[in-house]
């Protein structure tokens, strides 16, 4: 519980109007896009590195938890104040400080929304590729702290691949400058990347330098339907090893198609799997050459239909189904648990089978979509959270899924992070030495366990 004296000190740092302990704010900050909830004691909206540093010094002196928060779109409980304390909202640190095409980089504050940066870069012919589906609201600070990815991961990688430098306020209140504005560097430990995916547990990111890419000007889009999951899985394996790298390769399984058809008028064919793909390049011929190769592999793997978009409207129509998935699932029940498995590319078909088997064993429907081009699959379980029995079954099924997927070399999370939802499963993927090393790092940076406690199984 944060004492009144400490609250007064926080008001001194950020100003009366940027502090709140009103119930309406505490309820809003108690959760994110996950099923987890716990109220903080108070919240602040920070506007400068100096304010963040002063708050961290105070937190270490008065010993209260601090949870950095971007847009609060985490799907795994990363942003939930598990042990109460202070929520530090970084959304007002939203300046794009520099765009330098000559250096191929941007410097931004952490509260800049992904889409706002994209709007500035597109007319200049550049982009920051990760493109999470939540990019209209999620912040770049949140993207870095979760190593966010998106549908272009197979070709362009994830946030980690673009972070050149970070300014980070450490739990002690000291300001660390890690990395440089050089596109390449082998100088010392890669401290900047250590904060990528650290989920606000090691430091508060207050400035970000990102590498940017020239944006391809042409794309081609195609969709194929498959009679079996095995056919679709084999097509994926052959595409990724064919020498052509699609910018997007997505799968939707039978249960997803059924859910879309029952809740929209998109009228997808009743098949076991759909693959959607996009290729890109700097000329129409470059994009077309690649899409034709891929369509050939669709056909060679028993696709029952292969359709290529001939103009942007047709391409948008093909993508409409994929884009509708999350909203369709949220209509099925009051909670959707979205899993975020990632597996080696050769294991995609095996993983789809595992998902089907686990669903059947627990009597659950696990509609699955995924960025199969980079092995990232999202089975979604729509269920009634208010029914404790249902919740128990869902959690048991999720646990078995993670156990089986990590046993074949997969990872607990491809892009959403560990947070609260995957913390109990860390041991499945990370052995005792890895866990000991992660806990030692946390202790080194944050000996009083101030920053975002209760996450990533760092305390046991
Ligand atoms: C509909 C929907 C679709 C999504 N699609 C994708 C997707 O395609 N790809 C993907 O990767 N994710 C996706 N997500 C998950 C989520 O949007 C991402 O994890 C995103 O990167 C979180 O950004 P945020 O600003 O909302 O961060 P928050 O949720 O506020 O925070 C996430 C974590 O980052 C930490 N953090 C935030 N800012 C800072 C900072 N400045 N310094 C230190 N730590 C900080 C927080 O403490 C927390 O641990 C989706 C979520 C939703 C609801």
C-alpha cells in the first residue's frame, strides 16, 4: 500500500493533474487485454526522463512496485500490477524526435503509437516493419518491451532486429544509454537488446532509436484452400524452403473458418485450412514472380482452389476474413484466451495436429490462425470466465498445449510475452541454469524487486 506521504511526493514530481488515485483510473489500470486483474494504488502520467528517474529513486527509497505502461494492449497480463503499487503511464511521452533517412533511423519517445510513426514514414518511402495487429494503439515502448512482431515476421523479423539504441531509466534512478546510432557495432555487451522483451522488469525505456527499411512499393496477394491440414502444412514447409520468401504467409483452420462463416457474411469455403500469402518487391514483376512460385506450390500440395487478387480491392477482400478473426472470436463468449505458440518451421503441421488433439481431449474448440511463415500459431479459446469449472478446463488445456509444444522444440510465446499467463510454464522451456541466470540479472538490475514484480517467474 502506497502511503499518503509517498503519494504527495509523486504529485510533487509529476504535478497534481498528472497523478491519480481515483477509483475510475485504478479500475482502468487494473487490467490490460488479458483476463488478469489487480488494482494499483495510484497512477502517474509521466512526460520526461527526469520525472521517470525521480520516481524510480523514490520507489527504491519507499519500496513500492512500479509498472510501466504503454497502451495496455498486452494479451498475457504483462501490464497488470500484480502486486499493486504505481502504474507509470508513458503514453504522453509521444514525440517523434528525429527521422534521419541519411542514417536510416528514427529516434522516438516510448509513447509514440506504431501507426503514428508509420504515417510519417510511408510518404518518405520507409517503414518500421514489425507491424503488430494492435499497431493502431500499441506504443513503441510496449513493442520494444515485448519484442513485438506481426504478420511480416518471416521476411522482416521482429522489433529486436531494429533496435539500435535505448535510453533506459534503471530501477536505481540512474539513466543508462545503451547501443549507438550505428547500423553495425560489436562494441561491448549488447545492453540495448537485453531490454528488448524484458517486459518492464529491468528498466523504464524513455527513448528508442530504431533502424528503418525502405518500403517495398508493390505487393501481390493470393489465397488457397486445402482439403487437409497436412496438405497446408506441407505447402508451408515447401514454400519456406523454396528460395522465395513471402512477406506474409498466414493460416486459418477449419474451426476459424466455421466461426467466421457463422458470424460474418464473408462466405468462406467449407475446407480444413486456408493459406493467405503476400509477396512484395520494388516492381510488379518482382512481386508477381514470387507469388506465381508460391501458387505453384499450393497447387502441388492438393489445393482445392487458388485465387490471386488482380487489384487492391480484391486483395482487401481476401484479407477481410483474416482481419475479422479476433473480433469474431470475442463475439463467441466473454473471454478469449489467445495462445501464442511458436515452433520450428518444420514442426508447423505437427503443431496443428497437437492443437486438434488437445482440443478434442478437453472438449474445447481451439480455432487457430497463425503467421505460419515464421512458425507462430495463435489457437484462441473463447470461454466463460465467470464459470470456474470452464476456466479450470481451459487452463489445463493451455498447459498441456504448452508442455507438448515445448517438448518438440517450440517456445511459450512468439510475440505476446510471458507476463502472468505464461509465468507458471517458464520451466517447460527454460532449464534451471537459464532461470538462475535470468533471476540473477533481475537481482543485479533491480535488487529490491521494484519494477513490474510478479512476472516471468523471476522471483521463485
Ligand atoms: C487485438 C490485439 C492484437 C494484437 N496483435 C499483436 C501482434 O500482432 N503482435 C504482437 O507482438 N502483439 C500483439 N498484441 C499484443 C500487444 O499489442 C503487444 O504486446 C504490444 O507490443 C504492447 O504494446 P502496449 O503499448 O500496449 O504495451 P503495454 O501492454 O502497455 O505493455 C506491455 C509490456 O511492456 C512494458 N512497457 C510498456 N512501455 C514500457 C516502457 N516505456 N519501458 C519499459 N517497459 C514498458 C509493460 O510494463 C508491459 O510489461 C495484440 C493485442 C491485441 C489486443
